[in-house]
């Protein structure tokens, strides 16, 4: 009997057609006072938390209906499905569609002629002019690749960065090959755009954990010949599955865990103390018995973000916030509250200081 021919194990993988990639705008880099910048632990804690939303925030989103960024129903439905998939992980954030741009923190546009998808990262969306999109899609979101893109851009909205820019990834690039590939269609990027979105390493304070997740929804697809190390990606390219990975879900649940059904209640002139680690959050309910201006304030040598929300028809609507991170003061909100209504006070700790103890009081 004739022997079977041996398989050619050295045959290279088929070269995939280059995909259009997400091009994020330059990040807003906070300016930290020298006393903070010279304290690496404090600076890292602030930078790692500052772009994240307060858990429990209702993120309102709206689609452009007319003009250059008009979103068709088919594409809008794909984005709605992506919001639902992130929410199904069990996170405490709420996503609510609205019809008025002025009501939306997240304003979604679509433009195939532009040929690029992009989104501001986390709370950076708050710095985008109200008549401009914060998140733009540039290709069909109903394909398998497009569905992954819809999830990817919303990952940016939640505060996630590009995974291949993780400084712990250990990726070594064929840099000129990267510039050449991304300089051609369908991306046609400048060298500066390629560097910002591919080759530039994130500051360690911008990433979670100390390992790389090649299956992350925040990972790009790369053709063979762009990655020098790890070697398997040089030969075969890197093709992530285009869905939420286990690590993606762990990340989003760390920052936005499910909210307690009955948060503890604050009482006027009664201080409460909490011990939190960097990035953790505590939530309280306040039910005023008289209508007047109240002051809600923290004490302690910590860096925090505090937010005040009013419960309207079961939904917590944002009223005010104060971020004292990097400053020699404590967070404080003064606001007129009304008897018989329900308010939520949420406090995220950036840096725990020496003790990790933060006190909170309504007066």
C-alpha cells in the first residue's frame, strides 16, 4: 500500500485581507501638580481611575438622524445590540437611548466615506462639543467583524484602551511593515496616526493588571508579518474572536459591579467612614425631610470623585459632581434638595492615602 504524503507543516497561513481599524483621538492627559506627579503611587491611582464613570451612572446615547453622520436603523440596531451585550455582563451602569443630542453624553455617528471607527475613551466624551459625535462607526456593523467593532467602540466608552498597546504585552513589531501596511487602504493612516494607535505603549497607569489578553474585544486584527514577537503572530497573524473575552468581563465588573438593591442611608449631620482600596466605590441613599440647600462633603487625606444623583421614575439622574484628585482639598457638593425625593450619593476612591479611610457627611 502506498504511503500517504506527509502534510506540509511549513505552509504559511493564508494572508487575510487587511481590515479597517479603530482610530482613537488623542487622549486628554490630565495635568497633575508636581507634588502628585512626584508620588508614583498616588499619580498611578489617580490616572488609572480618572477616566472611569461613577458606577450606577445612566449613560444616555443618541444617534445622528441627519447629515454627514446619520445612522441608519440597521446600523443603529447593531449598536443597540452591543450596548445590550455589555449590559448583560451584569454591570451597574445603565444605558438609555434618548432622541435629543443635548440629553446624551454618548453621541453616535456613522460614515462609511470617512472609513474609520473611533471613540473618545471613558469620561473624555464629556469634553467633546455637544454638536459633535463622541463615537463614530465607519463600516457595516451587521457583519461578524462589524459586530466586534460595535462592542470595541463601546469598550472605549466604558474606559478601556487598546489591548495591543498594553506595555506588558511583550509585543515586538516590524515597525516599518506596520507603517507600510496601515498607510495603505483601507486605513490610509499617517505615520503619526499609526504610532498613536498601534506602536505607542500606554502608560502602565492606563492599563488593568499585568498581562496581555490577545482575545480581548479591545485587540486589533493584524495580518502576518507585522508582529515580530510572539513568533506565532508573525507567521499566522493575530485574529481575535471579536467577542467579549473572560478578561474583558472581569475588567468591566471590577469597575462597574452590580449595584446593591438597598444601599445604606445617609442621615444629616451623621458622619460615616469607609475603608476603600484604589478604584473602589461606595453608594448611599439620602432622603431629605426638608427642602433646603445641603452640603455633602468628604474628609480625609484621599483623592476621590463624588457624584450626586436624583432618582426619577426609578432612574438615577445626574445632578452634580466634584473631583478633588490631585488637589489639597476634599470633595464637596452644595445643592438644593427637596423633601420627599430620593437622592443617591456615590463616591469613588482614586487614592487611599496613608489610611484608606474616607468620611462622608451631609449637613
